[in-house]
């Protein structure tokens, strides 16, 4: 059967509008489509392919585990899941791990745990969840309501209650909102979907202090920032602030679907047997691949390399901007970067994305005004240089109309 972009329109629900490009093969940070056209991947499947495409360590893990055991329900456990859980707890503040299949599922588990903890410890009046405008936490009805973008949660009927929002980096607004009835605060330690917004030190430390004051749990959604993306294994480790619950997915499996919620033993005990579950969470195939990805990323060489690659990209964007004057700033940290369009090109992020695709570069947007880049953490330096050259051609196209 011939597979074309038109087939998507025939057989798929129209909630996506994918590119005409259909990739069929990837190696490292290069991808080839059906016609043999080569692309440099500065998108990484939206911060998922942390080691690029078909990394040997991940391919070997998949092949080895694929010949052992693929799936067990959580009526039993399995070796890869327990090995990965031990590595996650050894490398972080956490004592306990819950495995899921995605970031949304990990966030759903975190929110349910927070509500259950508050009910058990403080009573039913302590149920408020605070999150931040422009935040993004997934597409389940609970997580999309907690996410601070009403357009994603409107139109599906009554929303889960006792969820409030304020602006990111506005500590005064947050302080006015939090109270002893707040059970949890959910935030990204660097907003991704909302425009690549870093927290100020005052803000993020203030949020932690106010959570402590009001006995509220602090949940860090590290679905996009986790597993090396910012140059630390997890972003909280570079912020001098420790959450009570952390969620991780995307890069955790290096392209294989897996998510996890991690927390302390005293909080975890409130998810007693039967309170929450997952058919596929902790699947041995997913955990084996994730273990290989985690082992590879959690090294001084890779994490230091992220910071080196960040600087190379920032220097390249600065050189392009000096020539074409299209960006007001480049935001973000590590290999989660956003080039913010200036007033002359406001709202045209998608034009830059489409022009990049035309010139053989895969990129992203974060809203209408930010071009987002989340390449592999180990992308070769030569691929960065070539990708920047292709991006410059795309910028020139947009500027010259």
C-alpha cells in the first residue's frame, strides 16, 4: 500500500495537521523522508529523542529485551522496571517511583496523589490546586484543566473544580492566591509550551517557601525539562529548589513511550493498593529502553556537552540575528531554547518553521511568537553548524518575503 499525506485525511481523526513530509529513516540527528530528502533534526520529537534517532544503546536494549519478555501486568513486577526505579531514586531526591506511559499520565498520577495526601493528612477542605498561566501539563481532562491555557480545556463540559491560576514569575499574585486550603502547586521549572520562560530565582524559591508555609505540596512537571534537557539531569538540580513530587517522560525513554512520577516515601504511602494503576506502566520493554537512555544521559560527558551545544546554538542565533534582525531575545536553558520574534515578525513563528522544513531543518514553535529548538543532547557539533546554516536560509526567505 502506498502511504501518502492524503491517507492521513482519509483515516485519521483531524485533531492534527501534520506536515507533508513523511520521515521513514533516522540516524543520529539526521532524518530522511520518503523521497530521500535529508533533514537535520532540531526538534527531537518535541524534546523526546534525547539521543537522536536509532542510538545503538537504545536499539540494543530494545532487541535484547524484545527476546526476553515484553509485557507483564502489575500483578507482577519485572527486572527492568525495578532497575530503572532504583536508578531514578539514586539520582534524585525521591524514594519512590510510579511508572506510566506518558507525561500526561505521570501528571495525572501526581495530581491524584496530591489530592489523596491532602485528604488523608489535612481533610477534605484542603483541595485547591494552583498552577500557572501558559503552563502545559498534558491532555487528560484533569491535566489540561490544570494547564494554564483555557483554549485547550474549553468545550468539553464542566471542568474539575478547585483549580486556580496566576502568572508565572509573579510572586505577589501567587502569594495572594495560596492559602492553607491549597493542597498542591504544579509548575514547570521552565515553561516550555508557553514560550520557553525561565523562572527567576526569587520566584521559584518564593513558591517553595510559600508551599512550606501553607503545607502544600510542590509538584515539578519535568516532562520536557527532565533527563538532561537543561544541562542538569533534572532542572530542579540547577535551581537550588527541591519539589515534593516530580514527573518525567518525553526524553526518559529516548523515543519509547514511558513516564514516571517520583516522590518521597511519606507522600507515596497515600497511593495505597487499588487507589491508582496502569495496564502498561512499568512495561519491561519500555523500562529496558529507558534504562539505557538514562544511563547514557546521566554522565558528566553528556550533561557538560549540553551546555557546550547550547552556547554554539546561541552564538549561531546571535550571528543570524545580527544580519537579519528578527529576534528580540533567545530564551531558555540547555537544549530547550526559544528564539523570540521581534515586533516586525510578531505572530509569524509558523512561517519560520515552514521555511526551515523547506531548507531541510526540523524545528518547532512555542506559541505564535517563539521558534523552539529541542535537538538531541548528543547532536554532533557539525550537525549544529549545518542546521544553523539551513536555519539562516529559512530566516532569509521569511525576511525577503
